[in-house]
C-alpha cells in the first residue's frame, strides 16, 4: 500500500498487521516481554536477531515499531529508532557516532540541553565541538578539522527562528565526508524533510508538535540504516527506549499531524502579521513573513512556516515579564507544539543557564517572547496577545 498513497494518507492509514481480534484502531501492546512456543524458538529469538521477533520491550515492541515506521515514511528515511525523550535521541546519536578524539560542529543556536551536552559532558569524554553561526554558513568550511565527524543544527532554530539552507550545508558535508544531522523538531516532516536536502539523520523531540497535545515525552532518530543500527543498539543497551504507551499516543497523534501543522501555521502567520508594526514590538520573526531575512530559504525548504512566532518587545526584560503576567488565555509554560497556545520568555527560563554573552550570540535578547501558536480560534489568540501588549 505504501507506494500508491500520499504521506498524509499513510500517516492516517499505516498500521501493524491486525491481530486476530481485527481491531480497527491501533492496539497498545503494554507488555514488557514476549513468550515463545518452544525452547528452540526462544533460542532462535536470541541468536537470529530477526526484527520481526520481539524479545523484550527495551529492544522492540509492536506499538513502538508502528510509530517508528510511520515516522520513517513521513521523513523519507530508511530506518529509525524511538527514544524516551528528544534529549535521549540527541545524546544517543552523539554517543553512538562519536568517540574520544572526535570533533563535531554545531550551530550555536541549539536547544538548551543540547548546549549543555556539548559544553559540559562531551568534553569529559574527549569529544570536542565548535559552534558556527547559522547566519554565516560561509564560515563552516574553515571550521572543519581532520577529526571533524559530524555537523549538527536545528532549522528553524529555537527560539530565534533563524534558518539555514539545508541543501547548501548538505553539499558541504557530503563533499567533506562529515555526517549531517538535523533536529527537525520545529518544522516536523510535514513542513520540511531534511533527508531530501542531504541530511544523514533527522532527530525529533516527539514531545512537541508530533504529540501536539502536551501529553507525553518522546524522541526519534531517523535516516541511514547503518547509522540507525548503531544508535538502536546503544539505545537498547543503555535503556532510554520509548514506552509502548507513549508510542501508542504518538502513533495516534501522527494521524492528525498534517491537519494540525496546517492550522498551527495559518494561525501563526496571522498572529505574526498582526504583531508586525505594533508600537510595542520592535521586531517579529516568522519564517513565512516576507520581512524574515531568510524568507527565500523558508520558501525553498519549508512548505509552511510552522507554529512558532518570536517577537521582541521594545521594553526589554521588564515589559517581557509584564506581557507574560497580563496574558488571560495563553499558558505561561515552557513547552511548545501544543494544541494550547503558549507564551514564554527564553531569557529568564529555557536559556537562563547561558551567560549573557552566550545569549547575545544566539540572539536571545531580554525582551524576546516566543509564542507557540495553538489550535484555538485565531481571533481569541490575537485578542489575548494584543491586550497583554497594551497592558
Ligand atoms: C524540546 C526540544 C528538544 C528536547 O526534547 P525533549 O523531548 O524535551 O527531551 C530538543 N530539540 C528541540 C528543538 C526541542 O524543542
């Protein structure tokens, strides 16, 4: 069935072979282990490593496999592995592919915990990293050393919504023999498919838009089969495997992902336009706004702009706090990619562990507000944001 249907149909229709119960919806296999008909079958399960035979849910589970299969289909990936959280996906990818003495490049604007892994933990194990500026891709090549193994980035970035040309970076990595890994959390495969532009691996925090309803944590790595095999073995042996329950929630979430991303994107564009030119706002960032400095890149590699809008308040830190305190409907929380609209103030929360200089470097100014535009009526979202701005 795979060949003849579009990805959005397959995201709804793909599922494991039905059990003898002939269930319509996805069943949940909430079991830690699996049984065998004989001692011989049991011995085979351990020696043959047949992906069709389940042993233990830390290794594989049918509900988790269904989620991974759908994610691979959406990203156009050969193989995938699901993890307990997005950070487990990031960490296990680095740990599987790098060893002492290796070096990697990373965009400076990465998720806060990724920054902590790069700067606090990896140096302890002899793995070094260098940051590059997302807005200066022409500086990347000069940073490559003989021991550079991997290049990592997020586009759009969090929270500044900077973009980078994936095809351009993919070409550099291919020519220089470096693995290219993209955190595609903000766009989701519905809006952007990094493998199409040369990425070897794509990472997701499924906690965000993939679930999209603020219920479960999860992560995934998708891409080249040989690399995924190593990451799978590390995940299976070190333990951060995805729980079957979370996989069931996420597999059902994928059925509505296309629909949700279209609505998130339409409303986010509407809010971004309403904020542009507002007297309290000095700058609005949204990939599909013509004023975005990388609008052309957005048009090339994204099908819609996504659900996140960032803007800068003229009043800095004081007005940032006042804005958050004046909201009546939007949630003050640090998650994103939820059906409920969320506002956050990165300088005092998610990126508070960075030094002031580091924050400056990645464009997190004191008055920066990030809104994750939810699925409520745009009229209500806009009204709340505008009344909080004039409070
Ligand atoms: C949230 C997030 C992560 C981490 O995911 P968790 O599921 O919270 O572990 C990684 N990258 C990006 C871009 C994120 O937004």
